C-alpha cells in the first residue's frame, strides 16, 4: 500500500516504510513510526510531538 494519509497507513499496516524524497528514512511498526524523529521532522516539522499520528 502506498499512501500519504498517515492516519490510514498507521491504522491498517503492521509494518511501514517511510520515504522522504525517495530515500528510506524509517522502517517499523506503527508505534515505532509514530515516535521516529526522522519521520516527525520530515512530515510534521521538527517541533511536532507526534500526537496527531495516534490512531
């Protein structure tokens, strides 16, 4: 599944690979992805706490 809707991806996938500009920046479970600093920085800004990514 490829999608930009992070809430959907986090809700239905048990393993996630996150890309930023074609480069893999994170691989893991939804909980690991929610708390990954590279993901929060790339998709939500460096100051974001990740709370909006909770499914």
